[in-house]
């Protein structure tokens, strides 16, 4: 992001009412998750300790947001049978929930008639959209994020998220396939 734009952390810390996240990839390959993901693939054990060095910054950020009244929702659109990466995400989603996020999963086949944005995104207070740009292998692209505030773009993304959210399955009810 250009230096004059707020960071993700700034946007989350500035959110007053809502922060929603739409994830649509079946595989991510971001560097800061690589060690944890490789450990999980080798052992089947996922770091699910909210106080661990891996999770604590996220848990702190989300917990502070929810404590000030921000509703944080995460919806994941996934292909079934799911990839190893989605199994890994599912194994750690209890920490997202512990931090205060509401998490839902939407099987891709139930999204075929939806018009969806081309990138994963975060929407803050229904006023701005932070698009996440990834390479084909799932690592951050350059630039990694793009902030947009045009009302039409925000509305389209918000409408798409709400439709996904309404169809998606709450985390506690979603069984990995």
C-alpha cells in the first residue's frame, strides 16, 4: 500500500462498528504462516494456543476491537473436498472464535450463482474495502493490499459478503469434507 494509506492494523484499530473478511482461495502460501503450516502437515498438530507467539498479536488486535463493540465476521468460501490448507485453517479457527470473530464456511458449490469480488477483502464499517492481492501460489503479491473507498465498490463488496454470510455454515456446524 502507498505510504499515505492506513495499514491493516490502523484500519482495524479505527473500526467503530464492523470489520468483515471474505476469503475465497483454497490455498495460501504467505511466508509468516509457512512454518506453522509445515509443522501441521508433518504432525497434524496446529498451534491453537491464543497466547502463543504466533496467535497473540492477532488475538490482541481482534479482542480489543470486539471489546469496543466492533463485530468481526470472517466468511470462507471453500472447495470440497477441501485442500490441506483449508484443513489447516479449520484446525486453527477456534482461535479466531476465541478472539471474538464470528466464522462461517460456504462450500463453493453453494456460491455458483453469486457475483463475487475478484480478491479476498476486508470491509471496515461499510465505508472502505481493503483488497488482499495474492500471487498464483498464494503468497502476497505486489502491492499486497489496495484500499478503496468509492461507495459503489464498497456497496458491491458489502452486498456480496452479506449474501455469502447468509448462506454460509457457522464454524461449529461446519464439518470438513
